[in-house]
C-alpha cells in the first residue's frame, strides 16, 4: 500500500465523523473506543467538523494534526447547550493495515473544548490559586 493511501484512510475516518457515519467507523477495529464515545460528542456538537492541517506518514503510522470546530447544541458533561462555538486542535496517531485503522490514539485540546462552554472552573490571574491562603 502506498503511503498516500494510509493518509487517505485517516482522512476518510474524519469525514465519517463529520457525517455522523458510525457504520464506516465501526469497520475499523482500532476505532472501537471512538465508536463508543463519539455519539456523545456529536450530540453536543452536531455540526462538528474536522480540518486536517498536517499529516505525516511513517510506514503504516499516520500522524495527523486537525482542527475541530462546532457549536454547543446539546448537553455535555452536565453542561446545558450554550450555543457557543468551539475550535480546538486534535493530534491523532493511527496505524493503518490493509486499508483499516487497527490502532487509534487521539489527544484533543480539552481546555479549548470545555472552557468556552463553561465546563471548567475559572482560573487565571483574577481567580484564587491553590497557594493563596497557604502558610
């Protein structure tokens, strides 16, 4: 299989997420956790889209840097829909064998996702820190 084909498999996976095509995802044994958890994220951000900004292929492993964007339209982690837009980077590593993803790792920027919808405690220079009030 050509290197470009491995990257195309990963691009097809992100397109399937954007189209809410869970059957296409389920065809890849390495996406079993994604298939289990992505419905929650898609319910919270039904217009979620991926923009792949960079891909690098080394043998059968594809490294992908993508940006996800969406609007908070459904509950997530107990936070009611806010209508706020999110934009976050996701780093992915996928092993592709015989046109199938057999191993998938993804590291989304959860602070960029959860912060705008109010799912994180406030922090920063105007908020108390753990060290304040300590002796």
